[in-house]
């Protein structure tokens, strides 16, 4: 996939490096010559010096062939202009970094396919770390109606050696929750488990549950400690 990134700040550079490693073709646009030089020499991606909201620069960077545009500029107004131009040139995917929540509706009206609020993400991660320190990671879906938790089965847990079918039958397991992912060891692949999957200590599970059941899920595993 050809991905065009507006902004060669820390986020833009890190995104470019990650996308390149996963096999995508990446180009950056930034007004900072040093940032563009760093992108070319240190990361190995194409970098175009100039404004990411200049039609001349966008055409030079190949926006007509871009399959995704990421607006990662420091200013929301510039990101909004880039999203609008990307839609004008028929780019199917436009991902935008939003700093000011007041831009949420304008981004939607401009046609952004994904709006990422860096402030909301940071606040959520910090609150989750304080509220649920036992959870390795947590993601929210459908306007916070669904939670996906990444949890580690601690050593000495009574669930070790149980199958997922047996875990699901445990009356203390939160009703309506599901275990959708299992990783026996950090160096192994994450798999989609079935009822015969056996839990091992130190393994990792991905569990889907409701927000009101998060504490119950943690307490269920907390009985292992």
C-alpha cells in the first residue's frame, strides 16, 4: 500500500518507520528540511520538502496513487485541509491525528475515515493504568460498550491446567464474557482458542467483556493470587 504522511514530527517519523517495516511504501511531507533528510537517510522512506497542504507538493508526492493519507501535522486546521484535499484526490483512506476535540465534527464532514484523538488516548491509558493496574492493555469499542482486555495468567493460578470450556462453566466467570485470544508464551503466536485450549501459567489471554464486568473479570483472575 502506498501511504502518504503529512508531518515528519516524532509521530510521523515513527509511523513511517513502522509502516515501512510492515511492507508498505511510504512518503512523508514536511516543511522542515532536517526532518526530511532524517526520514530519507535514517529511515529510508521518500520525503518531500514543502507544505502538506500545497497541491503542487501533494502531486509531486504522488497523492493520486496514494491508498491512504495520514494527517499528522501539528495543527488541526492544517490536518483538516489535508483531509479535504485527500478526499478531493480520491484517496480511499484518510487517518487524522486530532489534538482539539472541537475539530471532531469538521473532520467527519471533511470525510476522514479514522479520527485519532491523541489527548483522549493518553487520558484513557493513564486512567486505565491507575484504575486497573492488573490489566496489561485495554481497548474500548462501540462507544465504550465493549472492552477487550489483555490479561496475564499469574503463576500459581488455580485456573492453570483448566480448559477454556471448564473456565466458561465456572460460576465466577463473568456471564456474557468471552476469551477470544490466547498466547501460551511471549515468543509464540497469538491464536484463536477453542474449548479444549488449556491455560498455562504466564500465558496471555484476550477477553471481551462489558465495562461493568471489568472489575469482576479482574477479581475472577485475582483469586489466583
